[in-house]
C-alpha cells in the first residue's frame, strides 16, 4: 500500500493507543510546579530585563483579523508578566510589512 494514503480511523486508533501508553507510564509523576513569575534575561548590553517568553504577532492581520482580539491577547500576556513582543518587519507575512501589528500595538499602548 501507498504510505501516503493512510486510513484516518487507523491513524486515530494508533494515536489513542500511544496516548494511553504514555498516560499509563506517566501515572506516577508528580504534578508540575509553576513558577510565580516568568524568568527574565538582560536584553543585550542594555539594562532592560525581558521575559524569556516572547509574544509573537505574526498572525495579526491574517489569522487574527480583529484588532480587539489582538488587544485581548496583549492584555492576557501582560497579566501573565510577558514584556517582550516580537514585531518583525514582515509580520503578518506578505501582507503589509508590519503596518498592522505596529498600529494595533500602538493603539493598545
């Protein structure tokens, strides 16, 4: 049989079998302990400290089509302590070269 023509039901059954095996093997693990705050690192040679977690904005203006949704994401990120936002000049990719993300972040600020 052609390996690219896979039966979706068979794939689902294989996935469930693997998931069950993983769950059984991890049954005795202790719960995850979360840190009270996000780790921060010095930004280059500046005195700024930024979170290790960086918020990406690549989907704004394409998959995230409403500015209000982007603002809600920024609100949540801020509540979680993220202070590092990636606004590469090509976000959203091949759309308008960052104008949407920069405008939306500016309006949010």
